[in-house]
C-alpha cells in the first residue's frame, strides 16, 4: 500500500505528516538502524522539463549537504539524501512537535520564560550555522519547532526557501516570508548573517505579541513597509523588549549579536526539567501594539461626485454610429495576417482602458458588464493621481539564473526610491526564468523584467501567452488585448509583441475571523514581449485599474522604452 512504501531499500514510509505545493513529509522508519525518521519527498513540479527537474535535484542535494554538516541540539539533523526514480528524498530527524506559529495561533503569545527559551535555542542554532558559514535565510515561526518534550529546534535550512516554498503568493516571490525578511534583503541587497538576526527579532516579536511586526493589504505593501517604514516598538514584548529592539535594527552592522541575545535572556531561563510549554496552560490574548504610521506619498482630496441628473432631463442628440466595431479579441495569428486589424484593436483598447476616467463612464462600465453605480466609498481608496510623467532614473540589474551566466544585465528607468527584489520561477514546463521586481514606495505601481534563457530552443511567444493565462484562476484574468508589432524593437527569431490584460487578486481573510482584510485588488498590466537572440525578455508595468489610462500614458509608454540590454 502507498503508506508502506520502502525506498532506498531501508526507509519505510508510514504516513503523511504534512503536504505542500512542492513536497510531502512522511513519518518513516529506518529498517537498517531501526529508528523513526522523517522523510521529505521533493516532488517534481507538474509539467516540469528535464532541465528544471535536474536543477531542483541539484538544489535539494546542495542544501541538504549544507544542513547535514551541522550538528547541534537545537537543529533538526539531516541523516541522508536518497534518490528514487530521479526524485530526491531528504531523511531527517523525526521531532514530534508543533511549529511556533501553531503554538502562538492556538495558545496565544508566549510568556517571558517561553520567549527566553525560544530566543536562546534559535540563537544557539544560528550561532552553530554561522560558524559553519551557513545562512538560514528564512527564520520565521513556521520554521521553529516546539517539541512535545519541550525542546526547541530550528529547521529548513534553505530547503523550504528554495524548493518547498516555490510561491509565496500567486506572484511567486521567493525571498522568504515578507513580514520576517530583513530590509536590506527585501531591497535587493546581499543576504548575510545579519539577515538571520533581523528575522530572529521579527520571529520573537510575533511570538511575544501574537502579531506580525509588518502587515500590509498585499505582499508588495508589506515589503515596502519593511524597507521604508519605521520599526514598530518592541515595548509590547515584555522582558524580551531589549532583545527584539536590538535585533530589529535596520542597519545590519548595528544589530545585536547572537551571543548578546543569549546573554540577555539567560536570567529568564527556567531550571532544567521544567515543563515550559504545558498543554494545560490557559491561552493568552493577543497583545495590543502601536504601529507606526504607514509612509505614503501625498494624496489629493477625494473626488466630489455631482448630484444625480433628474430623471426628466432630456437626452443629448444622437451622436451617430460608433467609430469602431466590437469584435471578439483578435488572436496573435490574426494580427500578423491582417495589419488592418490593428485599428480595431487600438480603438477597442480605448474602451477597455477608459474605465476609471470621467468621460465615457457609463459606456465603458456597460461594455465591461459592471454596474453603473459607483462602489461603496469604504471600498474605494483615494489613489494618488499621476498628473505627469514622474522623474525617473536609470537602474542596472541582472536577470541571471542561479547559474550566474553572462549577458543577463539590463538597464531601465524607474523612480529613484523604488524597491527591487529578485524572483526565480519554474513556469510549468516552459523553462526557468528570472524576474526582477521594481516597486514604488506606495506599493501601487510595479515594473517587472522577466528573462527566459534559451527560450527559443523549444518555445514561441504563443507558449508564453498560454503561461500568463494559466497563472490566474477563473474570473481573475480578463480584458486581454493584443497590439501591433511594427513599432517595437526587434531582435529575435519572431516579432516582438505588446499586449495588456487585467487581473483581480482576491482579498485575503483576517487571521482570526472571516471578514476580508480589504477590497479585491484590481490591476491593469501592460506587457512588452521582446525576443533577444535565443532569450525572451518581458517588460511589464502594473498599475491600479482605476488609473490604467494614465498609467499607460505616463508610466508604461515611458518606462518600457528605456529598457536596454547591456553588452
């Protein structure tokens, strides 16, 4: 039967402990050494090409070898790595436990003594890793285990970040968990030991208060708060206030050392044998914290709507026939065969892109199938108006894959204080890609530059379009419009392409209830798909749908034209 599989001739898989998007963790038994173990089965992504599977295997082996070099009582020990039909299995110490995230969710914030135990254990584990030259890169409550016997262990050195956590959200950000990532890493800087110290501070903040230190309506807003916002006060962390405040310092060199963390919490540690996490302990309420105000750019006053028109007001004269014919969205092949169809596409785009403007309001919302009534005021935040093309500065970045190949540097103009971060994607069999995200401080505007290396060995732009559509669930992708290619810079085996589409990102629910955390995020996306040699490059600008017309004229048309590859 499936739960009694024997792999590598010695590890018998008994039952599933947990499942994720990219892997399954089994409770198993080592029949050679006669001990219980945990086995992490790293699953090959559905539709992944052979080269992607090979890259996944190499990453798993590399990270497992790093973790296996560590031996410490506060680290989950890696025993072995085996391959079955080409898929890697990581054999680890079996620790009957709950994650710190689960403990806080079920029992509430930790006491001072519990917090001291966690701080001492995780700091000791990181000290051992750093001495071996290994950075964890994803310290968070979900990766801290509280064993049934009270031991505290740190797990998932890089394996979760690189493999099991393939997508953070539907956008696929792989930097780690936003609320716990160090500011310099979120801003695109190098990952150092100090990044683990910040993440430990953020983990302790959450454990002591029951709330994450940084929160936003979406991932990008959270990241921007981490980079640009003030650090929340650690006063709510009880006796661990000086530790959390010392770790959560934005300047990496000024963060409290792990040795000092252990020194400060030592007086709080209980006597040996004390049951620090008794199951019978009453739950504790979430601690109220004071969050610093969110740094936002100045916004204009709300638009005052005119009074409704009386029902007996006579209609205006008939304006005559529409200057275009509404047709089904054209295919890429149709655009190539019939250049005259570009006029239909361009004029149809006027209808699609006019939503949110004053003129043509009733017509455009009717065509879009939306109500003519404005949404409730509480669900329509006032957006900053893009009155003119903002000042832009050129930035240079690299879209190299993990192999670090040459020829992946580019230059593009964005705002002077935009945040950048890197993402690696697997793309469901289309081959790996690297995405550089550039995000405005308010989180409303984003530019992405995506590179598919060696794309034209087996793919075409049609395959890329199918990939884009497949990334969104039903009802979250609509309004696609393809555009002519004559004016775009060429440089590959097929013509470049420009197209736009809209998406809806559903609002998440609050952690302790069913109420939505905010309104759905409606975004308009303008993409320029550029073949370059054997690679495919995609420049995309994302703006709120309410501003799509201004966003195209004053952001996309300007920024996309500044994209250049460096020799």
